[in-house]
C-alpha cells in the first residue's frame, strides 16, 4: 500500500485521505465541541477491498484518541467498523446510541 494517511483540517471540517494509484480515498468529518462526527468514507471503486477505508478509519480513531474527542459516527462504514470493535466503545459519544 503506497503512502501515509494524511489530514486536511480547515476550521471545524476535516478530511483524512490517502492517494493510491493516483486515486484519492477520503474520510470526511466535522468537529463539534468535543466530538468528531464521522460523515462519510469514500474509496474509488477500483481500489475497494484493499483495506483502504479501514486505514482511513484507523487514522480517525487515532486522531480522536490523541485529541480527547468522542466519535459520533453517521457514516454506515464507520458505524460498522466501530460495531465490530467493542474495545473502541469508550470513544463513542454519549449522544450516540446503537
């Protein structure tokens, strides 16, 4: 897998992204108070099935931990990712209910 996951943060909006084979995969989020709202994950069709969305979500989780943020997932991929990892429940926003 080429490259590192990068972060583009502009005010209260951000995107984790990874460029693979000249294609860009993204995880978009918003920051509200002490919460990171995971809005969407996009991986180009030809790159799917290679773990790229998981790498982006891993980066988001690391960022939330480092900055003491709670995660409020609205993206179906992130919801499923977190559902499969109950050890990360401690990072979920108290406002979020499964």
